[in-house]
C-alpha cells in the first residue's frame, strides 16, 4: 500500500510506536518538499512539547522515515485544489505517487482531494 502522510499524522503513525512505515508494513512515499515541511511542523515548540522529543530526535525520526520512503517525482502540479495552500504538496505527492491512501487528520482541508482521487482521505 502506498500512502502519503501529512505532517500531523507522523506523531500517531511513527512517533507513538506505530512504526508500520519503518517496519515496511506499508510503503510511504515522499517528494522533496514533504520532509522539509515535516521538519518545519514537527520542530515547532508546541509540537516538540506534545511529542516530548528534542529537535535532534524529531529529525532522527524524519531521517528514518525518509530513508524507507519511496521518492516521488512531481510531474504534475494540481494547484489550487485545497483550501489551505500549505496542504497542496501532500496532495501532489499522493497523486503523482499514485497513493492508495492519504493519511491525515485534516479532513476539512482534504475533502476536495476526494474529487481528484475518487476515494481519499
């Protein structure tokens, strides 16, 4: 199963011990821009407080995820499709990588993504 994770789900899927991506149970996909966005989100002070991680530990998790993720080259840009422009890179990675699933807690912003994929989130 190919999946494109949004930054918010990394805490529950990877950081809370549900390491299905790191264990190879599912195949994560990433574009160049996603890990950069993940780092920006996960190293915010309130995110570090919520996870209990240091910046170094958060970066180590991102490095581990990036090491096992399948790289996706963005051949088509789908903008604008979503209410929040910051979410567009997740949708573009999912569509270009032909993801089976898009993992997010942000259902409000990704409702219109179902029109592109026919199913997710």
